């Protein structure tokens, strides 16, 4: 989670949606719970504390109790009562392994630059809790594949290379590099997992002006 800037962006976007829904809340008389953001990482960097203080100063509405206190917790010391929860701001930073988190089905799980197996750990949490998910994976590596997946990938690459070489020879042109990559294979497997778990999966790519990797 690192600096936690994504969590603040999500809070700001969510606060705009809450303002648009105020009329509906007044009409039915039911007040919804405030939207909160929880960052999770093994260690909270000092820069995250600085960013949080600035955001609390500029957006005090994200403090449930009206204070500008900073919510930083160890994963083993989460609030046990409703009173404890209400005394904390709408933003928290939990220090600990992601596997210790038990999200509610209404929780939006978000991961950006989720390196290697971290992407799969987030997928595991989402599927177990049936929670919605937005994920930007990265750092694809063969070492994270199961033996069966590694064999399947090598077969696909070999097949793509043979097809490419055969077409090049027929056209008297230089062989082209197969477009099927390890990232394609790994993410296709992840999408398959989600679909089999009942998810509707939408895939988008990052514009090339942001990153040449374009994933």
C-alpha cells in the first residue's frame, strides 16, 4: 500500500458520491454508514503519515470524531467495539500481512502494483469473501507458477513460436516475436479464477503515455 495515496483518492471520489445520495437518504430516513478506507502493508512509511496529516487538515470531514488524529493500527489491535470504531477517523493504516485481513462482502478490495503473488493473495481474499475487486498486477514471474501452469505456458510459447516461424518462412520474411507473454498467461489464469467464482470481469489497459508496459 506504501504511501496510501490511492486510499485518499478513493475517499475523495466516494465523498462526491455520498453528496449526490444525500437527497435519497433524507427521503427514506435511513442514514448509511460512513465510507472508510483501510490501507494494509507490512510497514507504514513515514511519508504516509505526512500525507495523512495533510489530507486530514484539508478534508476534516474524514475524521469521524472531528479530530485530526491519525489512525495507525497493528493488525492484531483492531477496534473491538463500535465505540472504539467511532472514535477513529475514516482512514486507517493497518500494519501486518494481508492474509490476516477478513474483508466484508461489501468491501471494495483495491490493489495497485501488487507484485507477483500479492495479486493472487488479493484474489484469494476477494473470492473467499465474495467482495468486489479492482486490481493492477505487476512483476509477473515464472517462479510463481505451479508446475502444471509452467508446463502449459511453455507449450503455448513453443506453439506460438512454431506458428510464427512457419508463417515467416512461407512469406520469406523474418520471424516475428510471439505476442503471447507470461503476463498474458498469468492474468488469463487469474481472470479464469474470477469467472469460475461467479465474477463479471472487465479488463482495461493503462494508456501507453503512463507506462510502456500498457497493462
